[in-house]
């Protein structure tokens, strides 16, 4: 059903990488033939009732790869059945919707069981199995709406309507309503439902499973299903057929999955879908506060873990980034004079040029795009499957480093040149001058900038959700998608983000004043008679490094 | 101090010149500094006094000419620049104390990192020289907490703690209030009496007359006249010197 055109651009990009990789790499293949072969399945884990994230293994949920959460839903039930029948070890990989096809193409996952409709566009990029679900299109309205009694889509004329971005619900079905007031599309199913609940729109167009599970969260909604009526949406099978996709040319896996699907029929699918919908949390309380408590009760630990991951990535990456930034900034600020040997000048010129390219490249491209490029690109181009953790730390550190390098270069240049001359005049070398005099002063001066960067990193780690890092934002999207409690989940997470950034900024402010030392000094006392050196008492012992 | 034997010469400046871009700032400078000499360089603003001092310390690189330190040519040998500077220290008009360190640390860092002395010895030494300039009680203060005169005395102690052969001073008192000037000049007088070799750029004529045993008068990048204060101040030969000193005598 979802039909993202963005995915196409990303896919062309990855197709390019794959083309490169074919000319470059000799692939090492089939490492583990000893144990059961793994069946890596990609899905969003945030698209109920097809797939969602939950904190425990209730109702037969499956652990998510490199996460402590579990996945459940129609797709998970189907994935389990296929893995069982084919005697494979199932691994569920949580991926952003936009990353699904690239992940499949790069070989990060073997198959996508993600509620994808078999659109023509998508068929160009992946191979589809036979459908494993048929999703009819329905309309959701508020039960007290004047449209609640509609008998066909012509009764809905002049209604304001929306749906989810880049889906055929929005692109093909919705415009069929006569004189419809088509509002801009919503980013996800949860935001679309939140818009209907807030009465920003009269109706939303979606499919039956989504509508059914929405009723669990929004008791005030009503489903209008015009199936069998002539006055209904006219949608091709291509759109309503939901199928599993495999990498283009992977006929072996495709045929294996088809043999499993052949043993089931439409009734089996509907039964499994109902099973999934009832497994989805259906006991949501009604009031806002109670829902917040309900979410915190069920998913509080998930939020905490997400916050922990966010803080870990932000802190470690800010520190690593500062180290990179200092190294680069110090080199960039190294002066050359024409009295230096020519080799030193040429070498320094080349190093500076490379560092300059690094800084400009990473500052000049979005971190989200870099994340996709590095994470999936490394798998496709070099057959190097870097762990999501490594990728996360790497991307944020290298970005922070690029920003810090410029700050630090500027910070070094802004230190009074007299400090360098003072150090030179007592015979210190350039390196000693940097380490003991310039860098400590630069560090103090740019500390506000470092704390700024930490706060930016706490917030910006959310872009890592595109590669499936289980940081706070990603966790929240999963919870919002699982329960259709968009507003409540994001109320919680905005509070968490604020607490994190506010605490960090206070701690760093405290560190700043700590570094400045006391405002006044104590005169050292001396024994009135003994004027010999070394009899002064110090209020604090001087540090050797002079920092 | 009239002993001119070769082995007594610490610094020998030969045909030194310096151009910035196309501007010649120093032109064929020649003079010698003997052990325990106090050489005062005087001259009007822009005459190149600071540039000369900075060339001697290699903070600026001479365009041509030679600087011999204990007979060794030092401008051609870049590698020993740092160790040369630890022997020929410099005190600046703007003190240039390390802002990130306490007074004690300022006086210790060079000893530890450059001379590789251990912490205890460095500390004792630092305090010895801080006592000498009357700043020992301030060891725990940071530079920003002190007055200009105090900072300059600490800068002198920092340079002394390196136990240099020669100490260069570039207008050490011109950033100071009149009442602080004497504190610093008294310290310098004391050092002169103890036999420290010093080259001092100064506008304090009374001090120069009193302390120096050699006066160098510069104008337009040249050394116009050089000699003992009793000659230069009493009986200047060059009209430029007369003119310059005339202003000083009138001021007194
Ligand atoms: N880095 C530089 N680049 C270009 N010109 C310079 C530089 N440093 C000094 N000069 C020029 O050299 C000339 C001599 O400067 P210098 O500082 O040596 O004079 P000075 O005798 O110390 O003067 P003052 O008594 O005012 O300190 C001045 O005209 C100055 O503009
Ligand atoms: Mg000057």
C-alpha cells in the first residue's frame, strides 16, 4: 500500500553503489553453513497491525536484532511461519520505511515482510512473492461526524480528507471522492489518525487492518467499508495486494516463500490479521493522563533505554568529536614559514588540504544522508557489514569533529599571539606551546561551544533512526506506531529530551566556572623569621602540567 | 667592563638587516654584548628597536646578517632555536604571562618542560626568583587577578627561573602606571648589580643613564651612535642623538 517515491531516488543511488561493488569486490559468501541459516527479515516495527514494537515477548513476539525490544504483528506471525517451514533461523531487523529497499538491495536483509503493496515502481527494484494479504480500502470518520452515515463515496463529497504520504490511499483512492478537499498528506499512519482525532479533517482513507487497529486507540472512530458496493473506490489489485519482497534475482528464496504461502488462503490471512489486531494492545484507557500513565507503565523502560542510548551516543561522540576537532584544528592552525624545510611545508600543505576536504564534506552534507551512505554503502560497496553501533558513533563523532575543527581553529587563532611569544621566549617548542599554553586556553574559550554541540548531538541522534539505531526518537516512533498514541508518546518524549538537554547544559555551565577557578586568591603565608625558599604554604598544590 | 677579549663576548651581531615585505626596517646592525653588560637601546618610536630585539630572540627571522651566540652562528641552525631561546630569555612590554596557569605554574612550566628539571627543584627555584622580585606571596594567583607592575615582575621571575645567559627586555615599563614603574626598575637594577647580562629597550633615560654600561641609539633602522652613557648622555656626537636626547633633557 505504501508507495514511496523517495525510495526510488535512494534506490537509484544504491544501484549505483552496487554497480561499483560488482566491479570492485570479490564477495566472500556463505560463512555459516554449520548452524541453521539465518533468515533476516526487514520491517518497520512501527506499522500496526502489520508490525509493531513491544517491550516484552507477550503473544509470541520475536526479539528485534541488536535491540532489547520485541516485534509483533501480522508480518511477524507470517515471518515466523515461513522461517519454521523453511527451517531457517528468523532474525527481525528493524528499519525505517525509507531504508527498507536499500537494506534489501545491499544485502543487509534477505527479505522484506513489511506490509508493502506490489506497485509497479517497486517491482523495478525488488522481486515480489505472491500476495500474503489483500488490503481493501476503507474510510475512517469520527462517529459523531455528519459523514458517519455515508453509504458510498459520493456521500462523502466536499469532505476535507487526508491520508498517509506516498501511499496509494492518498495518491489514488482519496481523489476519487467527488469534490474532496484534499489536505496535505501525513507522514505516518499515527499522525494521520491523530489529525482525524483532533478533527483537523473530516475523514482519512486507509486500509481495513489499519482502520481496525485504530479503533483500539480511538474509540470515537467509525469504519466506513463500501466493499461490494459500486459506489466504492476503484483500485487495481497491484495496489491492494500486499506481498513479501526479496532481492532482485533471488528466485530461490522467492520460490521457497511462495511454496509456504501456497498452503494458505484468503481466509487464513484474515484470521491471522484478526489475531494480530487483538494481540495489539486493545485496552487503552480513554483520558490523556491515563494514557500517558499507561504508556509509561508498559513502555517506561523502553523510553529509558532509548534515552540511555541517545545519551551514550551523544556523549561519547561529542568527546570523540572534540578529540578529532582538536587534532584537525591544531594542524589547520599550524603556521608555516618559508624558513621551514620544503618537505615539511609540502607535507603540511597536503595534510591541511585533506583535512579541509573532510571538514567541508561533513559540514556540507546532511547527517541523515551520510548515515544511509555509510551504513548501507559499506555493506554494498565493500561487503563490510558494520554494526549499527559502530556506524552511529562513527557518524556522529565524525560530524562533531568537522564542526569542532573549525571552532577550534578559530579558537586557537583568537588567543593573544603574546601567549605564543611568551612560551617561545622561555624555549618551549611549538608542540609544547600548543599542549601546555594554547590548547588549555582554547578549550576553556570554546567550552560553551562544546556544550552547544553536546545538546545538538542529543537532539540530532534522532536522524540515526534511518539506520535503525534504537535511540530515543526511534523507540518513540515504535511506541506511537504500536499503540496509535501519537500525541501521548511524543508528549512524553519531548519532556525527556528537555530534561536531558537541560541537565547537560547545567552541568557544563558548572564545569565552566569550575575551570575558571576561584575569583580571588589567598596570599601564601610565610614564617616571619625564615625567609628561605620553599617555606611557603600553598592553598592548593600546583599541578605539574600547569593546566 | 672594558675587557674586550674574545672569550668574554656573549652575543655578536654582524651586518644584521631585516625587511618586512619591501620595507627595510633594520639596516646593517653591528654590535657586541659582553658578559655582564647592560646594553640599553634607545631611539624614537618606529626606529626598529623592538624588531632588533625580536631578531636577537629569533621571534623574527633576520633577512641577512649573522648572530653569534658564544661564537656559534645561530640563524642558520633552525633546530636549536628552542634551546637557544632558553638561554636568551625575553621580557615583553605586555608581560605575556600564561593566562591558564597560576603564578607558580608560570614560573615552573619552562623549567619542567624545557630544562627537564623535577617538580620539587622547579618549585624551589621558582619561589627563589619570585622572592627576588617580591612576588612570592602571590604564587596561587592567576595573572588576570594582578596589576601590571606585579605581572611584569612575575614575567621577569619567569625568565630568570630559566637561568638564562642573557635577558632581553622590550620596554618592560611602558605599559605601567608611573608608581609601578619604579618597582620594576628596581628589580632590574638589582639584577644588573648581580651581573646579569641584559639588553634593554627603554624610554626611561634616567634608568638607562644610571644602569647601562653601553647605550645604543637607533634611528631609521640604523645604529646612529653607540657608547658609554657618560659619553652619549653628556656629549652626543651625532645631531640626531643630540636632537633626541635634547627632548629628554628638556623633559627632566
Ligand atoms: N610584522 C611587521 N610587518 C611589517 N612591518 C613591521 C612589522 N613589525 C614592525 N614593523 C615596522 O617596523 C618598524 C619598526 O618597528 P619597531 O616595533 O621595531 O619599532 P620600535 O623602535 O620598537 O618602536 P616603539 O618605540 O614604538 O616600540 C615600524 O615602522 C613598524 O611599522
Ligand atoms: Mg617597540
